[in-house]
């Protein structure tokens, strides 16, 4: 049986810290973008962000259970890879529609 590779706690804490800082920058910008550019009311914007937060809690719970049962090292690499691919797909799909963020 293969031995599990462990990820040191300081790296997990640093990653979570960076994630929280990044999300703290994203939510206000998302609110402004949805209200000013897309023309949605602040109520609609708040509801969308609330659903996003609920989905994040559910996905984190499911992801935590999968993470505990699998090989954390490989699951972490797979998550980072999928996240990067999704980000690039979003960037190129928006640029293809003539949407620019400058």
C-alpha cells in the first residue's frame, strides 16, 4: 500500500489565509460590477452572493470529506489544476465575447 504524503500545517494555513484575502477583494468588486455594469439591483446582487456563499459551504463540506478519505497531496494538486483551468476558460470565454475589464 502506498504511503500518504502529508502536507505541513503551515502551508495549509498560508493557503487558507491567501484564499480569504483574495475573496475579500472579490466580493466588493463583484457587487459593484453586477450593480453598475450589469444593471442589477443591490438586492439581486446580495441574493446571488448569498447563494454563492451557501454553495461554497456545501462544497467545502463535501470536499473536506473527500479530502479526508483520499490522498490529500493528489487531491490538492487536482483541485489547483481544475481551478486554474476554470479560470483560464473564464478569461478566454469573456475575451471572445468582446468583454474587457479595463
